[in-house]
C-alpha cells in the first residue's frame, strides 16, 4: 500500500483536469460534483489503506519514502518528486482527505445553482492535490510546491465571486500576505541548504537527510535565523500575528472553502511544517520562545476580537486564528504532539462549525430571498431561535461548540487541556511558563464566551428575522446534514484517541494512542530538547488535576457570562457598550489593525510605487529601454542591409569568414 | 587458389539506416503506381515507418558496437541524436500532408526524400570516420536541396533550393578540404585514430596542416548549423522553402551538424580544445547576436524564426565552448526540445497562413487568441519555450547550456547569452501581443486542423512542457549519451 502513495495526490489531480477542462461542457451538477467528491474519496480510501498498513507495523518501521521520479538534478542540488509516509503525514492525509471528502459532498448541496459550479469543484480538487503534496513531500521543494499551490487555490477560491469587489480585494490581500510569508520560507530553505552544504558538504533539502544530519546543527545562531524565517512563512500561511488579517477577510469565499481551506487544512500548514522540522526548530530556544509568545498572543488577541463581531462567519474566522494560536503555543513549548492533536480535533469541530454556519446562511438566504429582503443573511442580529427550524444543524453546532469550549468529554477538551498543561509544565521558557498558561487560559475563557454568544444569538431566543420569512426557514438537505453529523460525531469523540495519562490511568491505564503514534516522529526533537532544557521535578498529580479543573471552571465562566448576557439579561450587552464605548469600538474594529497596516505599510508602498512609476519608470527605465531599443534596431537595420539576397554576397561573406579565421590562427 | 576474404561485418549499427532506405525505395515505387492527388497514404506509411525505426533505434540504447572496422558505431550518443532526427522527421511528415495538398504540390517523392535525409543524418551521428560523416552529410544535403525547392510552382521555393544548393556546395568544398588536410596531418580518417595520433604529437597546435584542417571542417559544419558568418543562406532558404521543410531543416539537420561537430571535436581533437573553443566562443557570440538582433526587425514570421533559429544555434554553441559534461549534455537536451518547440511553432504558422504562402506576417496572427484559443495557447507555449521562460523545456535547456559555460569559467559568454536571450523575448512576445491584444484586421477562413496536425501539435506541446517540468528524465539520457564520447 505504501508504494501506492502517489495515487493520493493523483486522484484529485485527475478530478481537477476533468472538471477544469470539460466541466463547462458537462454542465450536469451531479456529475461534476460527483467526480470531484469521488476523486477525493478515492484518495481517502488509499489513505486509510496506508494508515491500516502502518498500524500493523512496529513503530520503528513506520517510515517509507517513495521516489516517483528524479526531478531536478543540477550539480550538488538534488530534488526528487518523492513522498514521505510516516505517522505525521499519515495523520495529515487522513485529515485532508477525510474532512475534504465530507466538504466536497457538502458543497454539492451548498453550491447548487451557483454560476461556475464546475470551476468551484476544479479548484477544490486542485487545492486538495496541492495540500496533499505539501504534507507528503519528502523534501522542502515538493513541500514548497504544495505550499504555493494551496496559496494559489486559496486566492482563486476566496475570489470565487470575483464580480464582487470585496471578494477580489480579499483574495489579493490573502495572496500578498501569503507571499510575504513564502518569502520567509524560501530564505529559511536557502539558509539551511547553504549552511549544511558549506559547513558539512551535505547538500540536501530532504527531510530525512536533514534529520539524520541534524545533530550537526548548533543550538541557536544560524538555526535561529533559518527557523525564524520558516516561522515567518508559517505566520503567513497560518494567519498568526502579524500576518493574520487576511483570514477574516477570506470569509468572502464560499462557506465550504472557509471550512476546508481556512479552518481545517491549509491554515494548519504552518503548524505541520514546524512539526515536520521539529528537530530543527527545537535547536533554537529563541525561535521556540518566539513561536510560543506569538501563538499565545494571537490566541488571546483574536479571541477578544471574536467577542464583538456580528457576522457569523467572521466570529468563526477569528476563532480559527485564535485556535491556530493555541497550536503554535503548543509547538513553541515543545509539545509537538499536543499541537498536532489540536490540529486534528480542531479540523473536526471547526469544519463542523463552518459547515453548520453555512447551513444556517443557506437557509437564511433562502428565506430572505423568498420575501425579497436585502437583509444580511450572515448577520447574527437577524437570526435567533433557529433551533426549532434546523434541529440537526443546531445539535451538531452545539456539540462542536461544546468541543471547542473545552468541556470535558468532548474532543477539544483533551487537546486544549493538553496544550495548556504543557504550556505550564514546559521547561523551556523559564518563568514565562505561567504567563503562557495564563494567557492561554484567558483565551480559552474568551473562546467559550464568544462561541456560546454565537450559539445563543443564532439558535436561542426568538427569531429576529422578518416574520414573513420565518416560515421559509427549513433544515438543509441530507447532502448538507450528513457531513455535519459525521463531523459532529468526530468533534465529540475524536479526542478519545489522545486521552491524557492522568485520565487514562483512572480508567485502568488506557494509553494515549495519539502520543504513541507520533512518538517516532518527535523522538529526536524531544531528545535534543532534553540536552538544553532540564525538566524539573514533575508536578504532582493533584496539581495537574487542579489545573485541569481550573481550565474547566474557566470555560464554564465564559459560558456563564454568555448565558447571562445573551439569554437571561439581554440588555447587558447594550449597557456594556454604553459604559465602555471606546473599548467596544476598538474591539469591534479589530483593534484597528487593518488601519494600522494601511498606515505603516500599504500607503507608503503605494506612494513609493507611484514614485517608481511616474518618476523612475517613465523617465529612467523607459528612457534607457527605448534608447537601447533604438540602438539595437539601428544595428538590425544594418544587418538587414547586409542580407542583400545575392548569392555572391553570401559566398563572399563565407569566404571572408574562412580567410579571417585561418589567417588569425596561422599568423597569430 | 587465393580466396578474397570477406570481413565479417556487424550490420547492427546501421540496421535503422538500412530499414529506412529500403522503406524509402518502396515508397518511391508505390508513388509511381499511385495516381496524383492520392498521396496522403504515403505520409501515413512514412510515419509508421519512422515510428518503427524509432523503436529499432531505441532498442539499441545502452549498446556499444563498432562496425565496418571502426567507420560506424552504435552508442548512446548516436542513439540519442537518431531519436531527435526521427522525431523531427515524424513531426514533419505529420504536418506536411495538409500543407502540400493546399499548395498543390503533394508529390509523392516528398516522403522518400525526407526519409533519405534522415538516413544521411543518422550516418552523420553514428559515423566515426570522416568519410562516413561526409557521406551522411551529402546524403542529407542533396535531399535537403530538393526539399527546399520542392514547391516547383513557387518562385521563392525555387530560389531557396538553388541558393541552398550553390552555397551548400561551396561550404562542402571547405569541409572536404578540411578533412583532406586532417588526413594529411594524421594519416587516418578514423576519429578514434586521429585522437591517438594527435595525442602523440609533441605540439599539435603548432601543426599548421592539422590546425587548418580542423578550422576548415569547423567552417563546413558552421554552415550546416547556420552559425555566423556562415548563416547568410538561412533566412532566404527558410523563408522560401515549403513551411514543413523549413520546420524540418531547422530541427533535424541542425542537430545532425551538432552531432558530427561534437563527435569530431570532442573525440578526435580534444587535444586542440583551447584552439577550437576559442573560435567557437567568437562564433557563438556572433551567431547569437546577429540572429537575435536581425530577428527584431522581421515582419515575416518564417524569416523571423529563421533568424531565431540562427540565434538558437548560437546558444547551443555556448554548450560546446564549455565542452564539459553539463554543456554537451545541454546541447543534446536543447536540440531535442528545440525540435519540439520549433516544429510546433511552424505547424501553427502553416495553419495561419494561406495558399501560396500568403498571410505569413506577424500581423496576420492578430486576434488568434480569440478566434482559435487552443491554437493560440499552443503557440504561446512554443514561443515561451523558444524565449526560454520557465517552466518550459527551452528554459531548462538554456539553463544547462549556460551553467556549463559558467562551470568552465566562461562567465562573460553566459552573460552575453542571457542578454541575448532577454533581447529575443521582444520578438517572440510581439507575436503574442498580436495574438491576444489586437483585433483581426480582416475576416478570413481559418484552416481546419486535421488529425495528423493535431497529433503533431499535441506531441509538440507535451515535448515543450514536460522536459521543463521534469528535466531529470531527459537530462539523464543526455548525460549518459555524452558520457561515452
């Protein structure tokens, strides 16, 4: 099965080619959507086969490299089109193809009747192929191809409604910000390649070879430079401070895109990349510190913004940014397994939340359309009481909300609690650990608050929609609700494969399967970390229990506040904003980050561009180019004149050439 | 009684040549018995024959057989080049039928002549004796003279044939004289023996006879590959010859010239590398510059591509100046990709132009992007590849050629090459500007794309793109091919 790994990205590629080239002619939505969904589902089946085979092998044999073909060999540089199958990439392909299949299926219903239906599925398939290349590549270049590919698809899909200016702007914003990050990725790649090559004559960009040679890397120094550059790449792709503002705008794309690309898969690429190169990152305590701090800061920062948004998808977008911050926090404290674990559970519950919001929007849109209202179908202030009209959407949404809020028994609790615990217990960042934990816990509190605010505003209370439209509200069709149910189920139980040791011991020693599964991948990084960080005395179980309890209490407080403000005493939010108008304005306007960026970067760049165009380009560049062109054209005229068409002229020129050559060599 | 002992000759190395020659003669006979106007089937038979020969040639990959007491050889180098020739011939046959029908000169002799040209080129690639190489060259050239003037009703075609013949004969004189002098200096015409004889000379570069022999041979081949200042025939012949033949001439015989030149310089005369690389440096710079600069002002697209083809010979010469593994493998890689992209571009020209070789200006491509988007996309790919833009084959080819030069310290040569390449973008892009940014000047009927032409276009597009995306495949073959010489 391992040998067939190349089939995984191939199927979506086929889907892309079919729908991309012939989709317009096929026209039939069922066929187009069916092909798109079937292709990614086939990848899912192959992924399952690989996973099953891998489970059957002893842990040390769970690595396999498949060289598809030699790609670029030039001097010392060698890059093959090759795939790396190991427990980490196995987790990723399962998430990408599994969640991907469900979202494709969902899209058949959601995108029904949209203009360019085929275009949507072609892009979606292309995205899946790129993402699979990204996670399967055995060297940095293949990963980079995928990295760029997902960026491109993200751009195409955010701008899917390209006739809307806001969608076009959002697509451009995402692309430009990603480019900034990609630049960092490339510099990091070059730095690492150059350092290994010039110091140890190991010219490689292959992960396995780098891993084998990673003991040569020093702690800090060049590794800090390289890893910080990689991390810049990660902040762009995964929407972390300072490159996070594109993600909320990316909600201009269709909702399935938000679910697949901007929640479950692409935005986690940065986390995956750090995990893939954990043995390099761990060698730089400084970078690890930066990652942890940026992660924690993003988590709390985005969470605060999420509390004041009224667009249902924007709340989820900020929530995604915040949850990604948690993952980076985990990576930054060396809890790689916890980070990947949260990546997986987050994929389940956040995809479910997005698809659920899509279902709500779908229904709202339909109802508003029926009464010819131009109210915003995504504004939560128009919703309310949808619980009775859309029971399946409501239940799955609620389950996922409970999961993300960190209520015990649901998947998000296990992964988030693990991150918070590791942030506290990690031996890397000295006294900072309490701060990291505190910030993380506070962000968790905000998470619970804004998520339940969303649920209460959308599904509880009385319906604020126009009474006429109310009767048109209905539950979405099966093709939409089935993915919701599957994802809701996973959001509930997906966490049990990674039970904390504490709880596992209580139930007769159930092991943490997920940690054991990823152990071979992160063993080396953990070994390096032990060389500079000395684990202190292990805190007592009682202490761990109390921290866990504390985080549950914090989550409950968040829910409680939301309940008070949006169910019990609905005047409170209004009073609150009236009391602290400045604070509310600042949060509502996303702390004015976009304006700040416009002021610092965008406007000066525009002014500089204007100068380059009007001043430099028109006068200097065009002047030089036109001057050169005129001179060259002059020569061209001379050559044309020599080319007379007469044979004797030609023969003469040949003879002259021969005489000149012979004369030079013989008499020199 | 004395018996004349007949040496045992291993025919394996020239099996493809024999096969093609027999096929050509059969086609000649068939032609006699088929009524005029019904010659298309000859094209199909030729194509199948070429494909079969390609299989035959391909089966010899990895082999190393000398035969005819060292006059011909079967090695990877020869095999690689033979594949290029067969490819060029195959594509040419595919695009010929429709064109020849339109120009009302679909005489059946065309296909046997193309096959004989291929036989000549193959001999040039596998010849390891100056005589064999010369024999091949003449078989090729004589057929080409006829092919260039094949459109008897067209004055320009006649002119092209005659010009090519006269100047070709002139250059053959130099070449043959060079071979004679080399024989005089070394006492042998076998390239491997020349190498050992020259290797034992105390100061070969002071041996005037040898030096003059080498230089004259180089001028002879410079004519065949259209290197400046021996390039003057190219624009006139390329413009006048029937378009499919122009396509063929720019891809096949040019590659054959390089095959022979590489074999002679690298195998027979490596001791004189300082001398010949010096001369080639000058030729390469001249050729690139003259080709590109003159192409800038051409409006006739065939003429423009003729100058561009001169420039491309210049790029390939850069790899030969380097003379190292990367550079020479680069030449092989480049010649192969060039066959795809150039014949592809000419196929589009055939489709755009009209009867009597009219409509052959760059301006006539106006609006192609809207009227025939697929053709325009194909043309864009060919032009991008010719201009050397990633991710096309042309880019990778140039990359290897220039990086070979850089490795050997010819930094300036590489810089001049890159600058030239940049200048060439202008005239390639000009076609694209017309295709996508101008409205067609007049309405006219577009030629239908027949199945063989469509096949040729698909092959050409694939051949212009795939080596650019996955260069290692082809490059590894090319590297193995140059390893043996």
